[in-house]
C-alpha cells in the first residue's frame, strides 16, 4: 500500500522523511539523489522492506547476540539523533566495538557531518585494516 500512495511523489516523501530526522539542513539537490533512487524500478519496495522487517528484528538480534562478532566494528550516531544508543547496541553484538557520537548531526551522518564521519572511517580502517 505505501508504494501505491507514494509512487509519483517520491521527492515529497523523501524530503519530508529526511527533514523529520535531520539536525543540519540537507539541500534539495542532495535529497533529489535519494528520491531518484526511490523512483527507480523496485526502489520503493526495496526501501520499505527494511521497515517491514522491523517486527522480526528482535528475534534476529536475540540470535545474533548468542555469538558476538569477532571483527572490529565502528558504531557512530549523530548526537542529535540516537547518540550513544548505536554504540551500546553494537556492544551487544560484537566484542571489539569503537565509536561514539558525531557532533552536530542528526540521523543522516554522511550528509550532515561528512567531515567527521570520513575522518572516523579513515582512522578506523587504518587501525583495523589488514
């Protein structure tokens, strides 16, 4: 049903969805890139499958927690969004977790604070790449 309601209105849907979770304004030109992906063949269905799977996530995570990941994991969230929740969740799933919060960022880290995220990713990969 959501696909039928949103088809043809992807830009409006994506813009409103992003603006509801942003801290720093994201330009319409950047939002258009995401909206175009949703407008592509299968884009809406694929995007909504993530949310349709939410009811099963609790069961999946309980299974994942039985054997923690052994590889290094980087968990970062915006300080104006989930903050340390992401790091805490990752610590339940992996033994070697690094991360924290990105300053002045909401949910969309690559768009809201790309400099911070890029620097953290580069540092993490340098420290853990083999």
